[in-house]
């Protein structure tokens, strides 16, 4: 290619695909990324000169930059996200659907000439450790240098990916253009049958960093169904007891439900000798090992975390991670060239520039940072980073948590009766909405396995796939529900959360080893109050009792909405889920 910069890979499939896309998008130049340090410096300079990045105070935040996105481009746009399968029922009621031919045609019209006057960057990236059977390669084409610099942090990028791929054509084809950032011409389309993603009209993380939710969950969930593994919206954390034993836990939580905090938890003073090992805060790929256990890798290489609410009080490890080499998106800029957001440890600045680039002070009447403002930073900068992240075989999983925000109803923690019942607990997950997706905040919405926006096929078939894992995994992890967010009648949170969540993890680990005190209830095994070891907690006995109480009447009312939700899946609803729903009704009657 005459107008290209960098080394063109020998892989003929990549060459042909890039040539075809370049002919459609008509960029002035094609830039082949190699992932080197020199390239990072070059691209950072391009981003600063083009206004995509603003250097921050390099004495206080070395190597860090601020990005402001377009005002209409600040969160995932789920209403414009499509799964394009030949049959609509394969996409399921959980996805927006468009026929592949129609969507390729519509998007091709927008992509045609969309990169005129721009550079098209070719990003080879690897999801997962080099040489791992888990790992997958993607190639993303984009006209956004901001996207390239984020993908550098979030994935293993460049030569490592090309080496893993070799001469194969088994890679996810990821095409992205900001085009004109017009909401009317914004589409994020997934083609599972073609292992392809086309995203146009947005520069925002979840819509534009195609390695993240698009490949690692929507495309990978379908690949997992086909190949016999699970792609999940889950953290991976190692919990080490004072005697040196480490248990790894996966946890699925909708956005802003404390997932990143849990992945980087700091043990409380009362639990000396306990340690946390962070393998990942967002995505897990799980396979059955030769020992019959589930083994997990984190396919990502960085954190794309929500900034507001993050502080040294709520998540000290995240705060330490972002002290250098971080890209901040849509946070406020202070006069000293550092950043601020609501919930930051620093006092409210007397004057700042808000996320929209306008002068701001405490009387402005709106937040200084966007509620979904982000930080992008390497996993290796986290003080609790676990080198197990590099292991090709992953880590063995002892327990899986499903958690969400519920003011009432759901106890602090309870354990399923087995794998099928655990799948049902995941399938019935519901949470109060947050600012990570466009739409109303604080509404209870069903979010099975925290995967509703990310499952790349019919969720009924996805539950069947979960249930089928029991045949393969002879020693599956134990499954639990957790809820850190119960409030009392005065509207105050009862459980202190944060580091104290380790008390719950300790009980979870005891249960996964066949120990730990529990009481059998209609919904599952609930801990006996003493086994949560409330010593040193500022919680009354009655509040502690409320945290683990099962309110039968409320659960009976909840059954109805569960049933109505399941009805949406018709013939695709697996028998195992129906059985569990019926069994719960019987137990609540008894």
C-alpha cells in the first residue's frame, strides 16, 4: 500500500482485508501499529497536536493525559447496538437485531469515504496471554488516535498478536470510524457468524474500543457457546488467607456495583494477614481444565474504570494505579493541571474546567466530571496486580458471585443449592441502573449474569450453555448471590462495604471448601450471623439480622416478575431454569 506507514504483516488475510476496507473508507494514510514504545510517543504527540489529548501536570501525574469526548458521546448506546444474525431468534429478545445484509449495506454507506483526510490505524491485538489456548486475536481498524492509545493499554498490542496469529485467518475483524459523530448515523453492529464487528459514529470507550465489550463479551460469548467455554462480565480476584492459601473468585456485577472495588479490595484492619491478588476487574474467559475445575483468564491488559466515586477511601488501589501513565476521559481539569471528579479525595476546586471544557465552580449546578467519566490504565500499575494474569492456563476458580444493587429483598450473601440453581440465581439477577448506560438512573432492571447488554446471542440459549457446563465440569465452583447495598428504613446503607466485604468472601471461601456455618432457606444457604464475624463492625444486631433475613412475602411478589421476564424467551427458555423457578415457588409456599 503506497500511502502506508509501518511494517505490513506477512499475513495475506490481514493484507487483503485492510486493502478492501481502505478502498471503502478512503483514508489519506494507513498506519500499521507495532506496539513499540517509540510508536506510543509518536502517537501521543499526534493526539496532543490534534486536540485528542491534553497533557496534564507531568510533575504530579507523569505521562498522563485528559480526553474530552463529544457531548453526545459519553456512554454505551445500547439502543444503537445490534447483533446481526441470519435469524432474529438467534439474537434473542435481549438484543437489538438487524439482518446482516441490510446492516452491512447501511453501514457501508456511512463508512464510504468516512476516513477522507484522516489516517486509518491498523491495530493487531491479543486478548489473553501469549501461547494460551484461551487467547484470541483481533485486528481493529480505526480513524481515532485516542482509540489506538487506549487499545495499547487495554490489550496486548502489536507484534505479540501477529506472532500468536501466524498465517491464520482466525481473527476478529473490527472496523471503527468516528465518521461525523452523528447520533442518527451511529451503529455498533456484531456479526457472530463472520467474527466481525463494525462500529461507526462514536468515539466513546465501550462503543469504540472494540476489544472490550464487543469482542471480549458479545463475539466471545458466541465463540464460547460454539467451542465449549464461557465469556463472562466478571472480575477475577485471588483471596489469600493468613496461612498462605489462595482461592480465586469470579464475580459478575452490573456497572457501578462495586466490581472494580472488589477486584482491588484492601483488607480491613480487623483482618490482618489477609491479602488480595487482582487478576482482572471486568472480564473472565472460563474453560474446564483437565481436573474438572473451571479455570479463568482475564483477556484484558488494563482497567477502563469509572472515575466518579473513586477515592483513597473507596478504592485506594485504583487511586494508586492512576498516579502516572493514565488516560482520563471526561473528568474535570484543575488549575494546577491535575484532575478532579465527584467523590475525589481533594476538596471541591474553587474553579476548574468541567468535562465539557467550560469554566466550573461549586455553584455551577451540574457535575464537574461526567458521571460516566473514565480512567484507562495498565493492570500492572495496580498495587495488588497478580502475575498469575500472565499464566496461559489461567487460575482455578473456587466460587462465582452474582451481585447487584438492591435496597431491599436480596440478603447480603447466600449460596445456591448447586450448579443449576446457581445458574438460576445468575439468570434472575436484577439491579438498580447507573450512569454507565444512557437512560434513567435508579430503575430496577433485569440484568442476567450482568450480561444483558453484552450477550452476543439469545439469552435463553446462553442459559442452556451455562447449564451444559455441569456435564463438563466435574468440580464446578460454588455459586453465590451478594448485595452490598441494602438500606434501612432511614435510607442508609446497612453494610459498610469496601474492605469489609472480605468478611463475606471469607464465608464464601469456607463454604466452597465444604465448611462455614449456614442456614437452609427457601432461596439458598444464608450465613448464620456469627459466621460473618461482626466484631469491630459498627452494626447493630438487628441490622445484621436484617442483612441475612429472607422476606418470604417480598420473594413471592418477586416470583411473578421473574416469570414474566422468562416468558420473553419462549421455546428458548431451558427446562432447568423452569424447574428452578417452580422449585422456588414450592419452597416459598412450604
